[in-house]
C-alpha cells in the first residue's frame, strides 16, 4: 500500500491536500441567536448620570489625549508588524505621513474639492505647509494671473525679452485675492516660493511657451507697490521675516559670487555620487552618512553636476533729505539674487521690497558677550527712483498742479521764486537768482549716444565773512531731497568722489561712493571750498564737467554717475574781498576749477547807511515775527498748531515770498516733468556776445572765457524757462541768462574796469527789468552822495543828522542816466 505524501507547505499538519480551510459562512445564523443570560448587566457597573456639554478648551484637551493613546497603540502594532516585514523605514514613514495628510484634507475639503483658506486653526506657516493648502493657493494665484490682462501682457513681455521675472502689483493682488495679499506680507518666503512655482507652471504651459524652460531655469514673481514704506531707522524685531519696503541710496556694491542651489556630493570613500541637496538661504545642507559605505565622509562637492546661482550684496543708506537733524544716516545690507544682479550702482536711489531676515553674527556676539543677530533684506523687487518718481512727500495733487500752472503764467513768477529763497536773508538778489537757476537746472544732452553734455548749473560764492554764504547753502539743501552738505576741511578726495574698501565678511574689495555720488540727480554743497587741499580739489574736475567719476583701484575699473549741481562757498584771501583785484586774485583757486563754475558771485560787506538801515530793520522784524509766532503757538491748542504754522509759512517778513512747502513741490515738479528745448533764439546775438566776452577777457584779465561759458549760457536759459514750466526757450529766457552771465563776468573784474565793461555790454541788456535796476542803482548812488554831503554839513553846524530830508535833482538823475547810455524817457 502506497502512503500519501505529506504537504510540507500547509500550516495545519493534520490537514490534507483537499482541505481548503475553515468555512466561515457555515452556521452563520447561530451567531445572532438571543441569549437572555448574557443580556443581563449588573446595576453596580451601569452609569445612569447625565452629562452636559463641555467647553471647547476641555474638549480639545480630551481629544488630544485620546489621539495620543491611539498613536501609541498604532506605533506598538506597527513595530510588531515591522519585526516580520521587509518594508524600509523611509517608505513606511512616507506612507504614514500621506495617510495623515489625506485624513486632514478629507476633513477640510469642501463640496467641490476646494479648501477654505480663511478657516485657519494653526500657525500660518504650518497651515501653508499642508499639501491641500498649497494646492488651493496655487489655484487661486493662477486664476488671478489668468484673469488679469495686465499680468498676461507682463508674462508675454518677459518671454519676448528672455527675462526671468515679471512684476505683480500688490494693490491688484489685494483687491482680487485679499487673503494671499495678507499672507505674502506675513509669510513672504513660503508664499513667494509658491508664487514662483505657479509662474513656472504657467509660463511653460501649452497656452504660453512650453519650451521656455530651456531658456530660463526659474521664473520669479516680483511684488511691487507695497503700500507701507518703512525707513531704515524704523526697522525693528517685529519686522523680522516679513515683507518690508524701504528707500535708500546705494553706497556700496560687492562683486557677484556663485551661490549653491542644488548641490551634488561625492563620497571620497566609495566614489558614489550623492544628491541633489537643495540649499536654503539660512543653513548649509550636507549629507551625514553615505548610504553605500555607511561612513561619515569625507564628502566633496561635485562641481560638474552642482547648480549655482548669482549672489550680490548692496549697502543702502538713508537718503540725505530724510535723516533727522543731528542724526547719523543708517545703513542696511540688501541681498540680490537671480536676475536682480547689478540692478543698481553706487549713488543711485532705489526702492527695495524684500524679506527682513536675521542671521547669527559671531564677530558682534564675541565682542558683546551674548548672542546678537545681524539683519539684512533679501530683495524681491528693486526699482530705481528717478526725478519723476522720487520725493514722494513733495508730489503735487491735481489741485496743486492747477495752482502751479496759474503761478507759472505770472510774469513775476521768476522774481517771486528768487525772493522766496532764504527769505530770512536780506538782499543778495543776484546771488539768489543764480542759486534759483542752479536748483532748477537745465537739460542734459547726449549727442549720438556717445558724448554727454551736462545740464546742471554750478555756482561759486566768494565773499566776506558774515555775508550768509553758509546759510544760503544750507537753505538750498533743505529744498531738495537728495542734497549733500559738506565742508572743505571735512572732506577728502575719496569722501567726495569714490573709494574702494574691503568687505568685512567676504574680504573682497567693494566700491563705495562719496558725496558727489550720493548726490546724483541732486545738489552737492561744499562750504569752505578754499580750505580744501589742491589734490582733493583736482579730483573733482571730472565730476564737475563730465559728471562721472572714474575708478581704477584694487582691480576695480568702473565709472560712477555724479550728475549733480555743485554750489561752493569760499572766503577771499586775507578775509576781505579786494575790489582792486580780480576774482582769481582774491581766491586760491586755479583757472581749470574756476571755469567749471557757470556763475561766480561776489558778496561784499560794503558800508552803506541806507542798506545798513534796511538790513537792521529786516533783522529786527525777523526776530519780532519769530517771537510772535512762538507766542501764538504756545497760546493755541495742539490741534490748531499745525494749521497755524502752515498759515504763517504762506507769508514771509517781506510779505512777497512763496510758501516754502509750495516752493519745494513746485521745484520738484519742474525738475521732474519739464524739459525745455532750444528752438527759435537769436543765435547772432549769442555769437557776438561770446566774441566780445573773449576779447574783453583777454584785455582786462579776470576769469578766462571759454566754450564752457557758452554752454553755461544755454543751461541757464533752459533753467529760466523751467522756472516758468515752459517747454520751449524764449528770447526773454536768453536775455535773463545773458544778464546773469554778464553780472558774473563784470563782478569778477577789477573795480577800475567795471564801469567801462558795463557801458560796453549795455547793448546786450535789452530787458526793461535790467534797465530799471541800472537806473535804481544810479539813483541809490546819488542818494548816498547826498547823504554824505548832508552829514558833513550837519557836522559842521553841530546839529543832529537823524531827521535829514534828502533831495536828488532831476537834472542830476538824467545826467547819470546819460552816462549809462540810457536813451529812454525817465517820465515813463
């Protein structure tokens, strides 16, 4: 008899090959048969009490405890199953995380599969990290981009020019998707990363440019028009990790460094390639263990497969006009990445929108003795500020623009502007007129894109001590936002132009701009100009004419912009101006530097009883006016103080000057929006004037006349037209420029030849206003002679001369007018 062969693979040793296991469905009805003995419960273990509702806090605590128990039980069961399984740790953890995420999304999913972003019950960054939340953010942002025609055009423009970023208006985002606008300000790193992912998916979609990924690896979204603008000195700890917007002037720019983005490492022990490891901006990600040889390194960066990015750092400084008096300007470093490299150079004013972050600084912490973090701004959007966009506080509204246009049509607008400059300083009308031309400036020209002709007007003030030269310079600085005030002794060649310094972190040479670079598109006032060293003065020759500063130091060869007007003040040799000598003999300046000034103004402290009495009355009136203003401010409530100060500013002591706030806005509007051009002017008159000036300069000495002065005449004519907001230069603008140029030339000569020069150039002064001032000057000279004669007669008689009545005969006045070659009728 043949024995059956046993089944070696059966779990039951007594089972045969024909057995298929236990039939679970057999006798199923017997499980549902009622057993009365078992349906009986002990009354001692039953709880018949009623429980009310608990508060949400207690319920949340109970649910947390229950979840903890369930997780512990699941962990023990999973550990027991893992003893018999062959599943790797990474796959098991990933599946558990996916199961937890799916349970969360199923609980928060709406009827159509969307999620309500507003129902946030956890910290914002954890809420954004959820997969379903990220998908909803992507969906809403993509819908926003596709529904806005402006952003579609921005994407098409980016792709047409092979760019790597496009701008999104924060105002538009706030009006269409408010929740994303709030989150991009509170958690900018996470939200902008999602925005960049959406931009990459949208640009490379079939609707736009599917192959654009071959041109640019990444597409970035730049957030502009953030409504809140902070100053550098107002940034505090509550701004950390938030989106901020600041203004500043670039003072230093580093070289471009390669930044690790996707790093591949090579294990030197087993020569296995590891990675890629995505790097972030805070810490370096490195492998700790080689999965092949199970060794802890050493690891070396695989340079061939590693992906790099561009990295550059800027240092920005508060704009000179925004620094409170007596304070030091604050600095802040700005990190530029990707396509923001070289977006600005030193001296340019920029508008930066970025993330305010911090990093541990070992050097500062070591000196302080406790942990200190340094702060930087990771830029997301950088825009240069031009004359039309800067000076936000000086921008005009529609009503103020209409008022400015009405004022510009006033024939006396130019004289009112000159009278409004430093109204507390009496007299010096010719100086104020020259400073007004320098403040408004001409128009720069670029011939064929190769040769640039400056449009700024440079002014030199030379006069006796106590003539308010420094006050005039400081007042000019208060009218323009980008204005730098410095002194000759306190400034060196590097401080005025540019220099190179070592970066304290990277130890690389970086370029840092000086005063002329920081005053680009503004004004640079240099007091005590004669106290500068000759080498320092020579360094600004290029900046004053070509308006650029060339640097060739420490391997850095570049050129910086210095497009600013230079207003300098100096004292004459010996302290007092000698009228018997020329302008060049009264100051220790060479001809090359003097020729770069368009206007030379002489201020003399002349003893004149009439002028001295008017000056004393003006000073006393200023003090009384200031005391009355102080008494009024102290007597009114705080609510009315601002209104009172604004009303007082509308008038000056003389009652003829403009409100200072309106003058600043008018000046900013004219500089940014008005560019008058030369069309129909009397060219023969200008040519003859230039020939006569050259001839008299060679004969009388003084300041040599060159082609620069002919260009100065054009610049001043354009500035005069700009003061009236005109788009074309007229003959009266040219006549005004001729008057300023001739006054500058004649005052720079010896006193002995001034009268002859005035008679020789009388034919060029065809304006009625110039002849009026000449006749007024003649009348004042006759009054001084009559006052001197009357004072001598009173001294001989021994009578007081306080109540003298001065008379000037009409015959003497007519004779004086004939000496000035005046051919008109004095009765007119």
